[in-house]
C-alpha cells in the first residue's frame, strides 16, 4: 500500500516544540562539523521557522524518539537537509540522520554523508563517509568527521583520512591534477586554526611534497601572520637566489611583508612592504636595502591617497634609489607577468610626485611638487629640476546668451636646479570666450577669443646665441579663432557614411616666444593626426604658436549597419603665413604649408583591428613617419604587430634628432581550452640597431591549477645591469596559493 506524503509547516500534534527545534537545529550543526558555519550562527538557526516534508513521521512514546522516514526534507533559514531517515531521541538529546544524507547551505556548499549523529545539545557529533563540495567547486572527502568539546571548552571539528582538491576528475576518472591528503585535519573554532597532520601534496596521484605538520587560519579569518610561498631562481645579474616572504598582521588596518632575498652572485638584500588603511585613505611603503661595509644600496617607494574633505583629495608617489641600475639588477618594481614590458619612463627615469586636487562644480584645481631622476648613462647628463610648486586652476562658466560661455585658467610653476643651472619661475593666466553655432544648413561654427599672459623670473638661462640671461620677462598674447565644419551623412541599405570637412583659422601677434623664455615643458613635439586640428601645436606653457595660420582637414567614417565593423580616415594640413623658428626644422610646422598628416583605421568586429598613421613631407612627398598597429585573429591564432619609422625624430633636446625604426611582433594561440602559447619580439631596424627583446610563454589553466612558463631575452645592457636570458615558472594552486621559480 502506498503511503501518502505529508508536509508540515508547524509541529504536528504528536511532536513537542523542543523535538521540532532539535530537528531544525541539526541542519546548522552539520555545517559546524566541517567548519562551514560558525557555531553562533548555527545555534541561531534553531530560532528560525522550520518546514519539513516526509512520507511518515512517528513518535515512539515508550522510547521518547521522534522519527521522520521516507524522503525526509527539512528546510530552515536557507539550509536544506535531505535524508532517508531523521530521528531525535528526546531523552538522550541526540539527532541521527541515515541514508543519503545531504545538506545544501545558503552559500551553495553541499555536504553528502552516509550517517550523521549529533549529541549534547549539538556540541558533539560525528559523520561517516562524507563529501563536501563548496560553491567554488572544490571538494573535501573524509572517512569520517567528528565534532567535540576541547579541554578549554572550545568546539573542535576533526576529519579523518581527508582528501582536498579544487580540481575536477581527469577524463571522468579518479585522477586529479593535484590533491592534498592528510591523515587528520583539526579545526579549532576558538583559535580559528586548521591543522593538518601527515599532509601530502599529490599531482596526478604522484606525491610531490610532504609535511608532517601544516597549519593555517580557517576561512573566517581574513588575515593571519605566517610564511608565504617562496620564490627560487637564477639571474645573470645576482646569481642563484631564494626569496622567502613572511607576512605579519600589525593591526586590523595595517600589515607588513618582509622577504629576505638571499643571492649567491650579489649582496643579499631585505625586501619589505608596509600597508596602512586610514579612515580617509591609505598608503603603501615598499623598500629594500643592504649594507656592505661602506657600500649601501637599496630603494624606497611610497604611494598614498587620501580624501581631505568632499572637495579635496591628495596623492603621493615618492621614489628613491641608491643607483641607476639597482632596480633592474634586482628586478624591483617588475610586473608579475614577465610578458608585460614596462614603459620607457619606468625603465630609464624615475619621477616623484605629491599632489592635492579639488573638484567643486565647474572648477578644478591642482597643486603638486615633482622631482625627476635620470637613470640612463648619458654623455651629457640632463640636469633635471625640482618643481615646487606647480599649480593650476580651471573654471568653466555657464552657457549664456546664444550659448556662449567663458573659461578661465591660472597656472604656475617653480623650477630649481643645483650647480648654477637654469632656474625659472612662471605664472600664467588666460581667459577665453567661446560661442558655438549650428546653422539651419547643418554647418557648425565655433568662435573663440582669448587673452593669455605669462610672467617669468629666470636665473642663469643659457640662450641659443650663447648669452646667459637672468631677470624678468613675459608676454601677452591675444588670439581669435574660428572653426567651421559641415558633416554630411548618408544612410544606405548596408552602410552608413559620414564625411566632415573642417576648416580652422586663427590669428595672433607674431613673436610670442621671446628668446629670454626658457623651454622647459614644450620640447616633446610630435605633429600627427591627434592634434592636427588644434590652434596650438605645442604642449606645455613655455612655447606657444602665434601669427596668422590655418588648418584644413577631412574626417570620413563608414560603418556596416548593425555591426561594429568600421572604416575611418582623416587627412589634414596646416598653413603658416610667417616663419616661426620656435618649431624645430624637422617638425614640419616651421613655415608655409606643413607636412601632410593622416590616419586610416579599420575594425572588423573583434577579429581585426588596424591603425595606420602617417606624415608626408609637403615638398618632396617622402614619408617622414609611418606608425602601424595591427591586431587580428581568433583564439586559435592571434597576431599583433607595431611598426614605427620616423625620420629625424624630434627628441627632448632639439639638436638631438635621429632616425627611428622599430618593429614589434607578437603571436598568441589557444591550442585547446586549457593551453595557450605566445611569443613576442622587438627589433631596432636602424643601421646601428638590432634585436631589443624576445619573450615566449606557455600557459596551462583550468578550474584548479595554473602553470605559466616564460622565457625572456634582453639584448640591452646598462653598466652593471647585464643583458641575458630570464626564465620564470609560475605555479598557482587555486584556493591555496602561488609560487614562482625563475632562472
């Protein structure tokens, strides 16, 4: 005879309220056995409503045992317990679950067991043949689990003959990439320690590491002092080395990491990092150092951010190093991914900065101090200044009559050098009125009038004619400009095109760059499509474009309807009425018609993206600059390429121009779901050039494990920082930690 399945949302008459609460509390206590739920939270579950479904619920009054049989399901506080049978002995205060026991917890963790028993107001209990699958898909299996009370009255959870892994079984079998086996695992809820006895790390069922004792904090502890995974390797600069970090929690808001780096071919150093969170910000200090008799070496970096109030925020990035090559020799500040190349400025210069900036409505203000250090070995070392202070303020006015609006800007800079070199102090101010207008025909007009003034106090400035100037100087420059554009759009059946001719005219007095004004911040000049339509082609404040001049250009865009496929192009040229010697000869902007500049960009969804920038000499039509970037392909094979060819490239020093030709190529291929390989190389293609760098990598990554092998070859050397190979093996056991091995 089939039994009717019955569902209860409150205790049936045959059960006491106490019995009903104990059945519900069992849910939380199962989680406690494995340390998945804190004890206080588990006890609180008993106060939540309980819903239970079973085919049969009986109460044996002689033995005082309540039993639920047949597909038992108990729901309470987001926990769901399934079992063939669940019983509660009122006299012995014991809850027992048998047969296909499983518990689903709110976070997604699932526990399976054959048998479960909890006694002593749920403070003691045991489970047999259990399996825990967490929300991150890691698995813990054990022959048995036990919950007991320790000598100090604390709760202790134990697992016997346990196996842990975050990996799926390979090929549907029983083999996993890695797993940890332990004869015993003990979780002390009072100290929040998890202790492993006789633990073995296996890879593909082959033991690779063993420790008789291992301890770490339980998942409820966010930070705990202790040793981190070491790094071992070999370098052509410092020889064989080992780095063993120790992490120390100094307070709830701060911590320290200390890592002795022991090397055979160079003095050993101590590397450290201190982190501090503040109520309104935080900072990080990383440093290293070594003292060897009279020779000290090391570095210090300080990075911090803080909010002064709702308007002002501050930041600091302070750097100091004992020698130009120290960071490169010891790989200080190197990126974690060895395939990532640092920028030129990071490799060969060092900048320190402290700044405060404020935002209020349409106003922006910033004040900062900067210092620079050149790390290259130059025949004529640059005498970098200390800038203290440098300030700026910008205000955007509201739109008034006919849409016109005002902008106002103030800035200042104080540059000082040691050894009698040039010092300069500048204060600048400008105000501009802009009137935009869109004609009924669709033409766009923008009229701008401005007045700018700069005042300088200069000391020991060596001018181009060999004379030295000290004193006050300045300039006042009024300017008026008009920009006209007329965009035309054509929507076809398959494509939409927009073509926009642009004309810009500007006029201001000639001679806006007196010889007595030093050029500190306007040296890096590159005429290309990105600033062709500007009225001032100089960056910075020390040089300004003056005189009557004009620019024309054409923008064209075409896109395939309903897709991201796009083709765009731009071409333009400027014209100067009078010669302006402030522009270098090789800039293409000194007089008359400038060089032609342009850009062609094509994008085909996520499969192909290319940009070509060019500059062509307007006299002989020779190409002055080619800049090509290409990336394309799919997961099986992706290619990236960057090619730069510049004739008479304008360097920071106007007289130090040279040809530049460089090619960088990268390949990346995903061989399968888990395997990926890549390679990249960079070459200087000039007559005196050669290979610059080469790198290759192979990466395996699945749900539980990452292995990356990289090899890099640096073809450049700098004094005691030698060129050579570097090899890195990066291992990540997901949910456990990572380690690096290099040579």
